[in-house]
C-alpha cells in the first residue's frame, strides 16, 4: 500500500498526540521523583530522553486501527451521523491515546530489562539508560561497581514503567467491564513476553534445545504478542468491535509479529549496520539462537560455523566468514521464505471478517515491514 500525504499528516498528528501524552506521564513522575533525591530523579530524566521521539510502532498501530474501526462503525450507521455526541467521541479517542502511550511505556520497560539481561550499553548507536548511568558513575565508583549501579537503575526503571503502565490502564476513563478486559489483556501480554524472554535466555544458555519450533514459539511470545497482538486487540476493544474481528486481528498480528522478528534477525546478521545501527556480529558473538542458526545446524556447513558461534572475541573477518557460510548453506534464503509465509498468512487472514479500512492499515504496516532496513 502506498502511504498518501494525508496518511503522513495523520500519522504526524498521532505522533504528536502520543508524545504529548507520554510527556505528561513521565513529567508527572519525574517531578514527584525529586522528593527522593537527584539520583532517583535522574532515572526518570533519562527515561524521558529515551522514550520520547521514538518510532511509536505500537501506539501508531493501535490508534490507526482504532480510527479505522471507528470510521467503519460510522459508515455503517451513517444515518445517525448527525446525532452522535462529539464530546463523547473526543473523550473516547483521548482514552485510546492514553492506552496507546501506556503501551509505549510497556515497550520501554521490556527494552530496559532486555538490556540488563543481554548486557547491552548501546541502542541505535547511542548509550541506552544503562550506558548513560555507567558513564556518569565514572571514576567515583569502586572498581566494577559502576556497571552494577547502572544495571540496577535499568531494572528499577523498568519496574517503575511496568507500574506506570498498569496505572494508565487501571485509571482509563472506561466502563468497569471494559477496563477489566484491558487489564486482563495487559496481564496476558506481560506473561507471554516474560515467558518468551525466559525461552530466549534458555536457548542462548544451552538449557533449552535450540530446535526451530521452539525458536519460533519464543519469537511469538517475546515480540508478536506485545508489538502487534496487544495494540490490535486493545484497538478492537476500545472501538467496540465484534469479538470475531478482534480475534482475526490478533491472529493477523501474530503472523505479522513473527515476520517482524524474523526480519529483525536477518537484519542483525546480514543487514547494513550503517542503517540498523547495531553491531553486525552481535548475535553471532552472543550465540543467539535464531531461525537462521536453527537451519544452519541442519546443513553440512554447520561444522565450519560452529567454532565461531558464541565466540565473544569474534573478529570482523571471522564474522564475514560465518555470514558467507550462512548464505551459502541456504539459511538466509530459508528465513526469507519463513517471512514470506508469515506475510502470506497475514494476507489470508485479512480476507475474512476484518473491515476494509482496517485491512488497509494492516497492509500498510506489512508494506513497511517488507521494505524495512532498520
């Protein structure tokens, strides 16, 4: 789908509204944090710097789906269009934006905990919150204690953002039953994401066998659930869509999320680091179990790859050597095929109960995925 100029303007307006909401959520907490001293307040200041100005993939997906569902509802009841309560509609949309912003807080909470688990200090070529805290600790800390201080800050900030997300959901201006439904959805999302993170660590540490099916399940739990299924289900719930539509959107979102994660793995291994901003060999050095590696294990090339896999001191030359083997053994093409299968599953799902206006939103996001470089 081609993004029109009107879509861009609408998306720009949405980004502004989401950023304003996030600024309010973080600003309120940053102000309250000063009571506990400058170090505690610094956590919120750094969080604000990292959260604001992002791509807002998840809140945009929620709001564009919500708006499309609302438009469909209005079209179906066009004869009542002049009798709607505009103030009620405005309040409902403001509530949707607050939920969308809360999901961005949830995303950042997961990133912080993920950075602690992976030992990462940089995200998109800039210090993450942990990297910033480590740099600020400088020579004033005892040997080795600066990293502990910084990672502790990452864990604690992630915990506070999880609490802030629950607060936003619990205080949403919604009927009681609808609020409980969204809170149940949030709990389900956190459970699946944490289960996915545990699987990811278990695979990386060799505790869990790295077969392809387990890796795909991990990708679904860790990425698809909160990146696509949560925003789509929340949009359907807030817009009052039929449960059949919500389920269809969730299924399409799971396929889209799996494609998103598989492509992320491809970009991390074969993409241009100048575009995606990551260490081009970080997954190989870490020994990250991806679908790429799962396929490579089944080929005759694996004995030539295995000695370099999970080698922290992997050189650039050795990394390029491994990449060539992964391409030659068909691992790159295999994962590209998996992505195409997931995108086709999205298209198949869109032919059912999902309204045309919402199909356009999904196709737009799928189109962005196909051309994604970072």
